[in-house]
C-alpha cells in the first residue's frame, strides 16, 4: 500500500509505522520528527548477513555505511546484529567508539582524511583504513611507525563503472574524486608504493560504484573488474590480496514507480560472479565486505511535519508549507529526489490533490517535493514524508537557525527518543 512495508493505517485512519500511530507520535514528540522502525533495520541487516553466510560461507562482513544515518543508537543496533560499519569522519568514528563499537569491524573512508583524523583512527586501531591517495598512504605509514604499528589498509579503486544513477552520486567512474584509477596504471602503482611503506599492510581493495542503483549488472561488472585487478596484482607483484570490499549503493523504493532488486538477488548474482572470476584467475575467494547504507535505514524512516499554511495559486500550483524542509531533508534541492507523501491523520482517504510541499526557510527552492499526490491537506494536519531514513538527518543543517528535529525509534509499537530535538540553547552553544 505504501512504499515501505513497515507502514500501515489503523482503525482511526492514521498512518502507523511499526504499529505506532504517527499522529500520536507527532503529538508526543512534536514536529518535525524523524521516526524509524527498528524491525525494518534489523531485518535488512539480517538479510544481508544471511547472504554473506549463504553465498560466502560466512567469510565476509556487512559494514553499514553510517553516513546514511549516524547516531549512538544506530551504532548500537548494528553492533548487536553482529555487523560492522563504514565511517567517513572523526565525528562518525567518535560516535561509534562512544558506544563501544568493536574497532576491528570499522572501515574508515574519505578522500581527504586529515592528519588528526588519521592519528585518531590509528590510535584506536580501526579495523581497516581505506586509502584514497598516495599522500594519505604516506601519512598513514608515518603515523603508524610513530606509534609502533603496522596499519591494515585497503586501496580504494575506481573500477570505471558508469552506474545509471544521478551524476552527483556516481563514484566508481573515471571522473571521480575518490580512489585510484585502474586503466591509467595508477592503481597498480599505488600497490607497489604501498609495498615500500613499512607502516602499512595492504590487505585488499575496495570499490563503490554509486548510490541508489537498481541494476545488478554494474555490481557484477565491478566485482569482475576488481578480481581481475587482484589477479594482476598477484602476477605483477606476487602479492596475494585477501580482502575485497564491494561497497554499497543498492536502490530503495522512494515512490511506487521505483522497482529495487531484492537484496537476495543482488547477493546471489554478484557472489556467482565473484566465485566464477576467482576460479578463472586461480584465486581463492577473498573475504568479502559490503557497505549498504541507504538500503538499511532508508525505508525504515519517515518524517512527520505539521501543516502551517496552504496557498493556492490558481492554475499554477498549491503550496503546502510545513514546519521543516531543506533543513531536515535537503535531497530535493540537491538531487530532485522523489518522495511519497501521506496525510498521516487521514491516511486511508483517497489522494485527491497534487501539491508542492514547501519548507519554512527563506529560500524559494526550499521544497521537499513538487507534484506530490496527497489527501488535500489543511492547516494543522500532519504530513508524513516516507522513506526518509537515509541521508536526511545525516544531511540536516541549521540554515536560518532552524533546530534539527528529534528522532524516535519504534519497536513493537513502542517509541523511544534516540535523538533529542535541538534547543535554542544548542543553537547558540558555540557562539562567542
Ligand atoms: C564508500 C561508500 N560505501 C558505501 C556507501 C553507501 O552507499 P548506499 O547508501 O548507497 O548504500 C557510500 C555512499 O554512496 C560510499 O561512498
Ligand atoms: N547523499 C546522497 C548519497 C551519497 C552517497 C554517499 N557516497 C543521497 O542522499 O542520495
């Protein structure tokens, strides 16, 4: 009925998430409000983990890409499911470590990790640093030597895959700021360079071809290219790489037209390619890591807003203004991302109007969506925007000094606050 399976409608005609009444949630915690369904997050992690067991005999790791949604509670949940994480900043790493996340299951990414960040990561013995460039490689080795350590690393490789997705979120193709290029020889040179640095131990390679991808082919193709490169490394340098991180990027359903591939299908096909290609090159199947972010939390989350105004511009459009917008969800402004909207307090009614959902910022472009079908909203109604669990809270801002919303996690119909709403005091905390 809705884009996410955790959503339904109760006898009162209210939208529910994980059996909790969203109108009640809005009343209790205020709006805007992010709401997550814990069952969906855990189920998805279990599906991925089950696939690693099934297709790789358990020789692998699901590392949740925490840039999609990072806070203490999500790290606790991921840890309790036996999964790892990918972090991209000291802030994410600090948050994970603050809840005792096991360091050996952490991959540290980024195209410009600072010396301070690298020092912090190495001090805390982060599982794998995924090296983006030669300057970073030199820095890691020097810091490691100063701490009497040898740091296990992966090299981030651009496999040259042009996944069919929005330009801004394609990262595996040649023109990308991330990683070492294959066809120019840069990647092989980086392997040779790593071998001359005693502070690092090169364990394997990593790629990530983009985000919100619906096809399986680019993932299969990336796996084939990466294993081909592992064979080239063996042939050219004698080094046997034992780890392959295939990144994330699996698409989710934002609007009914989206048709994501079931994760099982992806895992089955890609593992088939991994095993076949390894056999072809006479390599043992490496330890496989995957880094799903959006697909773990995206469909598990919604955002609730209160309608503050309805402005009909005859023959043009109807603006419905809510108490949030680009500050809690900048994805329409950035990528023209599509979302489904539902009137939470009349969720069973037919969607009889088409609106532009406008944010509250002093910015004409501050929209959550245009051309959105919905039950005609009136002032004080509650609007739910669906599938906002990924890259919403984590990309939120304080533009116009709007405080970031609270977030609640629902489990078996019961909600608990996991992130407090920012206060006015929070907003001026660092002002001198
Ligand atoms: C290195 C890396 N791994 C994993 C991810 C997670 O991607 P997604 O949220 O699309 O699964 C990203 C973001 O695109 C990334 O850059
Ligand atoms: N922020 C992007 C995804 C970025 C993926 C990170 N490498 C989005 O909201 O779709």
